[in-house]
C-alpha cells in the first residue's frame, strides 16, 4: 500500500476534548473518524487491524467446535417479548416502528435471535452440545459514550451461544471457551488481561466471568487479592465485615440542626463515620409509587448492582424524595412504616449497637440505636461496595482496587431463554427438555482500543505483530533523488510480494516520515537514503524496542522474515 494513496490523515496535535490515550492516538494516526457521539468510522488501517482480530477470534471459536452464523441486527418485538426483555431493558435499546407500523428493535445482544435460529432446527439431544457464533454489529444507545472506541453506541462484537442437555455438559464446554479466550487475548497481543467473577446483569443465568484488561483508562473497579486467587468485579465483590463495638446506650433523640450528610454529622458530633446509619433512597424504574431506602454503615457505599439483584429489578435510580413523606438528611430506620417504603439493610449493621440514625424529623437524629432491640429487620443482606484495604473473604489479606475495561465475557445462562421462548429438544426416553445455554462475547473494537492503551509510548502506537495493519513500513528518504526513487520502487515491488508493506512514497521531509511511522505503530521500519545506498545497505528499526540494525540489501528479505515472524 502506498501511503500517498491511503485514506486517512495523520495529525500532530491532540484533538480537543480527548482524554483517553487510545482515542487520541487512533484519531491522530488516521485510524478512526468520529461520525457522532459514540459512533465512529474505521478507516482502512483500523479495519485491517479489526479484521485480523476477528480472524484470530474466528480460528479459536472454530477450534472449540463453534459454527459461524450471521443473525440480523434488526429484529421484531415479538421474539424479545417472549423473553421479557423488550420491556425490561431501558433506553439503551433502540426501538422503532417500520413503515408498516410494526414495532422493531436494533440488537444490542442476540440471545433471543440465537434461540429463534436454533428452535425447530436443533431438535434432538444427539445434536448437542452445539455452539453458534457470529461477528456482527451491535447497537447500544449508551447514555455516556466516552474514550473513543472504549465505550461506543455502535460496535462490532463476537457473540456465541451454546446449547446443552445438562449443567455438567455446559460446565465442561464453558471451560473450553474460557481457555479459548485466554488464547485469543494472548494471540492478539494483550499483556494484562485477567478473568474475574462478575454479575450476570441483564443477561440472567447462573454464573459469569469477565475478561478485564487492566489499564488506567478502565471504568470498572476490580477487587483483587494479591495473596490468593480472589478476583471480582466491584458489582459482586465481597470482603470480611469489620467487627466494631460501640457502647450500648439508651435510645434518645438529639438535636443536630442542619447537619445532614454523614461527613457533617461526624464532625458535629465528633463521632466515627462507622457509628452512623446512612440512608440512601432509590426509585425502581417504571414504578413511581415505591421508594427503596437502603440502610448501610456510614463509612460504606451502596452497591447498586447488588441492590438490584436482591430486589430482582432491572434498573434503579437515586431518587428525589420530596413527595415521599421522607425527611431528607434525617431518614432513620426506626418507626419508618410507610406503605410506599421498601427497606433494605446491609450486613454491616447486623448485631451493631450504639449507632446513630435519622429521627425522621427535621433537624433531629436518634442516638443509642441497637439494631436487635430497636429495629424491625427481616434480613440483612450484602449491598455494600468493597473498599480498598478491606480483608479478603478467602485469606484475610488486604484487598486492592484496580481499574479495568471489560474486553470479553462468558455467561452460564441456564434455561432463561430456551424456556421462556419454548425451545425444546427430544431426549432418549422420548421426553422434552429446554436446553441449557451458555453465552460468550468479545468486543472487537474495544480490544483494538485496549491494545493501544497498553501498547503505546510517547511517540505513538506500538502494534503487536499479530494484528498490525502492515508489518513493514518502507521509508525511503530523499526519494526526490533519482537513485533512491529507482531502488525504492524496485524494493517495494519485491518486498510487497512477500510481506505486508506500507510504502511511504511521499516526497516530504525525513522528519515527517519518521514521525508518522512511529505514530502509526508499524512493527518494523526499513529506511533507505543516499547514504545507506552508497554502502548498499538499509536501516531497520524495531518499533517496540527502538533497536536499529544496518543490513545489506542482499540480506534484507531474510532479515525481514526473521523480524516479522509471528510466534
């Protein structure tokens, strides 16, 4: 490919409003172009990278007996009504009516479509296990797209769906895919991917693992124990509950004036935040008649994902309580018996005494709260976020929090979709059963951007050889010189027969050419110039290490074979 003909400009300056490193570099190096907020075009160089990632994924899915299919992006409401997700998923699903006034949607995931495809096609136990997968466009109307390709509204994803006759069979296949994912991330050049336990979220089912790339630009908080193998997303992470003893006191009302927050109350009363009962109010999406009040120890934060899972609802939001009868900043768990209130108590409060909570009265709180004596609690549940330094639930060592971005996930779906959509298979004894399902996803664009996040330096991108758009950047300097131009054209024709070569044929400065080669991140650069040709040599530079090698032109091909070999 001649660089003078390549679609895509390169820029020196960082675009305004761009924070993520991958976003900046992909824009500057001419790999992507923004169409609208969260929507990008892949230019030719990025598309080459994307296709290489896809081909590696395809090879590994075929190794675990995956069968590639292609399901539609546009689907009718009916098949999503069967699973219940047409109404349970919020505004991130794009819904519309076609010209016949038929309700349709754009697929953000394809569980329903996968069941529809296999229903009455996979009919018998002897056809299982089987797995279908696709590499397809997904549409998810993210409320806050950010960081270029790391969080977008339209993206390419590999999603696969397996069908089984037993949980044991699913578990065995799940492990095969788990190890296939490990191979995929290694092959595409990711260095810091870990697998962690995660929440099933809107997918439902019985278990899930996420593959997280540890990067500073990550948006997920990952709880990790460096002493044992405990790793979990904040959404489901647990820790040991610190045992705290406060003196048991008589329950009494205290005047706290305008102090409302835990911070204000702690300073005013000169008490540890751990001695307070925090109240956090939520509304269930689509239900304006109920207010959830989550009570938790004052030094902790409510984990929304855990709370949703406990309540078995798809979405909750911190809510305005002005019309609820509750007193903002003074909400307490004693004598709070309104019919519109759902109370939830965190495990951090279990067995505690000598606490302070709101008095459900303006400017007043209650001290001396004894949870067993004074509060009517049906059950205590874990709805808390884990804090850095809390103790591992497995080995008692301090936990750390790291930032990550999810680059893949696998789920044990059970019969959530096959049962609701009435897919059944015949068994050896003539009975019918709903097959047990697994689901397996990888975000292609997010992988591309994630690799740039961890494989780049101050000069630009450093592509792994396995997915680089070209392996060789051929860079003649002073190609306005007739001798250089003649040799360059001959070498380009020869090299491009055996290697993926990007030929910088522009008649521009050496500085611009060398800068662009580093910005674009091509693994190997070959430079010829009047000086090198006077000695029948070329200069090779390894992008990753910066190592430079002078090589005779007669040995150039042999050396390039060595340097571009993919392990």
